[in-house]
């Protein structure tokens, strides 16, 4: 089965603390999961927002250009 376990690793000498990290089984799933999350959380929303803002700016540019041409004909 593909899963991960959380491993607690003791850190520090004077103050004891624990560092929790994932241990993937099989090991190749870790980078694949991280890449998936990068795409899902960062890249896909960035592409969607860029497309949306470019479309809005292009539409505003066209409307302002048409408005300028209409007023300059007077």
C-alpha cells in the first residue's frame, strides 16, 4: 500500500525537541506528492489568475481604445 508514516526525530542537546517528518513507502512517492501539491496549490491557480487578469486587461484596453476613437471623431 502507498502511504507515509510520521517519524519523530529528537533534536537539540540542552533543550529537547522533536522534528516530525514523513517517511514514504515507497520512497519515490515523496517527490511525486510534493510536485502534485506544488502544481495544485501554486501553479494551477497562478495560471488561472494570470489568464483572468490578462483577459480583463485586454478587454479594458479594447473598450478604452474604442472610446478614444469615438471621442476623437468630434
